């Protein structure tokens, strides 16, 4: 008898959610399939029906988020597609992003995000053909992600629009314009 698709989807989602909760608390190297199975209420063989190991699960989550962002960017006006759109994801995909961008998150995922969505320096008020451009772009992107992570750790104590405005102001005018 074949399982119904909604049950299969719910089972996979439960495994993903449990992994994200664990990944928010400790490094991926310390998470075991057995721990995920025990916490999710399934056995190990159920886990292996969906993923080969915890790294395959992590890759699935990263790709799911990237696909989700691509879809949002495609369906959003260009002016809202970059940092503001990323902030809004914290509302919609909070569990995933808390894990991926948290204290134990993957630098590899951050690099994928940067490469795919922030690789052009044009949006960051830097000259296009200057040897300093990659450094300026990296500074702006890293600062933005650091502020997003701080916002996340501070329980989103600012409204998303206010955080976006702060990031935009800092990128375009520096800290002196905020103080």
C-alpha cells in the first residue's frame, strides 16, 4: 500500500523541523540520525526513506531556502527583492533561517546566499570596475548579515522595515548618519 502524499510530506517536514531545532542548538557534526528519529517520534529507517544522512538533510534545507528565495525574488518587484525580501523570509521560513544563520550555521550557506543574491556590487553604491569593489561589496553584505543575525538573536526587537532602513542607511551613508 502506497503512503498518501500529505502523510509523506508531513513526515519529512517533521524530520526537517526537528533537525532545524537541533541545529539551532549545536553543530551539525553533533547531530545524529538517532537523535533526530527519537525527537521526531519516528525510527531511523523512516529518516533514511527521505535522507541519506544529516548532511543530505542540511543540503536539502539549504536548497529549499534558496529555491524559495529565488521564487520570491522572481515574484517580487526588483526594488523589494534583495535585503528587504530576505528579512521577510524570517517571518515565513523562520525555523530554517534561525538554524542556517544561527551560531552553528554553515558559512557555506552564507556564501551561497551572497553569491546568488548579492554578487553584483551595483546595489551597494560602489564603482563597478574598481579593485576595491569586491572588498566594499563583502563589507556591505557581511555587515547586513551580521545585523540580521543580531536582530534574530534579539528576538526581532525592531520591525523588519526599520531594520531594512537601518541596513540601507549604514550601507549608503555610514554610522555617522544614524547616531
